[in-house]
C-alpha cells in the first residue's frame, strides 16, 4: 500500500481535475449566457435608444408570461432602421423566410414553481430586481439564483403571501 | 453606526473596481495570518496535552505583538472601511458585522498572546474558541459579497451563516490554514537560517512527522471541498477563469501532495522551500479565485449602484450649487465693470449693434431676474435676425452682478 501511495495520490488528483472540468463543461452548457440566434443587444435598445421594457415585452403587465416579441414587432422599426447591420440582416432573413426565431430561454424555473409576471409588476417590483441591469448585459444571462429562499425573503419583506400554494400549485 | 456611514462619500464605478482589489490585498494578509494563529494554537494545545516539548515552537513564530498588530489587527480595520464602501447603498449593517468579528478576534489574539507568556491552558482554550468564532464570522461576512440578491433582506449575518456556501468556505479556510501552517512550520524549522533554529533538544523527527501529516491532511481535503464549492455555487457567480484557476489549484495541490509524501518518507528534511512556496501560492490562488466569483456575482449590482451613485452625486452637486448661488449678493459696481468690458461690444440700450438693443430684450426679464441670469450663463439663440450670443464664461457672482446692473439701469432709464 505504502509503495503505491504516490500512484494513488496521482489518480486522486487527476480524478478531481477531471471532475472540475466536467463541472465547467456542465456550466458552459446550462449556466452561462446562452448564445442566441441573433445577437440582440439590450444595451442598444433599452440603453442608447431608451425603449421601455414593455415596448417589446408587451404582455408582462397583463399576463403571467413576459413573452418575447413577434418578429413583426422588430420589423416595425427594422424595415428601415439599421438595415446595413449584419444582425439586422439576419432578422430580415427570418422575416422574409417567415420563420420563427428560436430564442434560447435564459430564466427557467422548475416545473413545480409557478411565477406570474403580472402580479409582480402590479406589486411594483422593478424588472431589474430579478433580471439585473439589462442595459449593461451585452448577452443576457441569469443574474439571480432563483432559489426559493430568495423568493421567500422578498415575499416576507413585502408582506406578500408565503403560503406554499402561492407558488406551488 | 450611522455616523460612520455619513463619513463615507459614495464611490464611483471605477472606485468599485479598485475596492475589489484592495479587499483582496487585505484578505491576502488577514486570512493566512488568522489561519496560522488558529491552527498553531490548536496544535500547540494538543501537543501540550500529550506533554510534547514541541508545543511552544508552534506558537512562537507568529504570536508576538508585532505580527499580531501588523497582520491581525490593522487589515481588519482596513477591511471594515473597504466593506462599508463596497456595500454602499445596501442596508447591511457592516459596522455591526465587524464588531462581531473584532471582539472575538482581538480577544482571541490577546488570550493567545498571554498564553505565550504564562502558559495557562484556560487562556489558550478560550482564545482558540474566540478565534474560531471570529474566523467563522469573517467568512460569513465576506461571503455576503457572493449574494448581492439577499442584501436587501439581510439584517443580521445569520441567514448568510446558514448558507451551505459559508460552511464550505469555512471548511476550505480551515483546510488551507492547516496546509499553510504545516508548510510554514516545516520551512521555519528546517530551512530558516541557522541562528533562528531551535536548540539541540528539539525533536526534529517528530516535528517533521507532525507538520507533514498536517500538510497531507489539508492537501487531501482541499480538492473535494473545492469541487463541492463549485457544484453548489449559484450559477450567476461562475466564470470560465474561476474554473480554470480551480483546475490550476488542483494541479498544484497534486504536486504538493507528492512533495509531502517525499517529506514523510525521507529520513532527512527536504522540499522545505518547495512546500512553503506552493502552499503560499495555493492560499493566494484560492483567495483570488473567490474574488473572481465575488466580482462576477456583483457585476450587475455594481452597474445598478454606479447609476444610483451618479444620480445621487448630480443631485448633491445641484443642491450645493443652488445653495451657493442663493447666498451670492448682486454687486452692481462689479456689474457695471463687466458691462463696460464685455457687453457694450455687442449691446447698447437704444440701438442695435451686433445683438439687439437692451430696450427691446430687457422688458421680459424685469420681474424675472432668474431667467436673465440663466440666459447669460447659457445663451441660446432666440431671435433669428441676430447671431447667437457666445457664452461669456462668467461665474455666478459675475452673472448676478451684471444682471442686476442691467435691470437697474433699464429701470432708471424708463
């Protein structure tokens, strides 16, 4: 046993190294900001141009989902605006081919938790409270843990219901 | 402490970046030193209980007044102010958190220092417990940087204390401290210049085995703890450099482990410098790695905060200027002087020169001197028949003076 100690140690550390690489790979696939079919820039639209969040996410205040806007809404401006940019040309390609854009979802709650955007907007929770400062996110990434403890802390501090049934229907 | 909060000016976004480096710099002194004292206190007590004469050599190198103040006391005061700035805009009672750290910390240091003089077991036992509590509170306070999302809700550090991350980070700190202390003790007693070495009665073999065992324990536990840490960290804190640095740390730990096996197997002392250097680098790398996680976790928060601070500063400057302007008294003599030097080149009362005659433009300002002052400070084109008036670059006092002079002269002519 003593003779093989260095070998055992080497195997142990290589095992740990492989595991950390596996974790990194897993994080790159799921946790990092996913690459989108079009590199839509929140800093340009919400920052420089000063568009309100509801300009594109129109249903956020009146339905459980914030929803991604239809291509037709993008085309209202991009029929004429910035048509020389490659990313806008990609958008126009989708429009001309009448194809939907398969945006990658960034914020995903587990199936057993129900979240309603409308209720939170009505309660005066700012979008940035959960989604961070989109004006500074070139590529959107998850900036909150979305863990239950976090949700419950906020509910408690605002005297919102903390009944299990509120979120787990 | 409200008073302390009021002493701090809101930092700019560049300063926030700088703060992270300063915090890291202070932690690089404070945490390894705290670890050294903590582990050597425990080891010394254990050796004392088994009646080994080695016990005092474990505490001797770092429990003098000088190192304690330099590495134990001063960094924590600096960290208190740095954290106060870092958490600016949140409702976190940072000062209270640091009181919670500093009482047990300084108490523990004092008791361990007294133990070095009197060798009373009660002192060292109590001192160890206090230092352990201080270390735990330190880790839990630093780890608040990992969870900007809970800052709005945390009143005491307790919620952070119960998080799995704090427990893992505390265990990582302990494992690092054991490795670091073992490596430095081994280095001090086997490679330090001859004159600092202990006397002939010193049991070198026992020292080598104890420090080697400590190092091996630390080295074996660290990778598992690091993996557990990466597995449980919130997704918004992770970055590719953090993973890369984690991998480099594990490779270094592997090299260290082989060197330690070499130390334990040999009958003579060797690899002393190697293990000391590697253990120090590993401690530093782990701290840098955590700093990367904190920076990523706070990226969003700092952007929001920089905006808020910018707005606050603008309001603050506007308020200050309004206050200052309100106190300026119009000095008509100065106004006359400026009028003759600057204004008459383009304006006269009765006739058009470059600009319109005063008799035409002043009536609208008779009851509104503030509008006239605003126009002189920031002239804009009003009448398309005339060219725009260039900004004269007058200060508030001069603008007030010349406005008052113009209006009183106009009133006298009327």
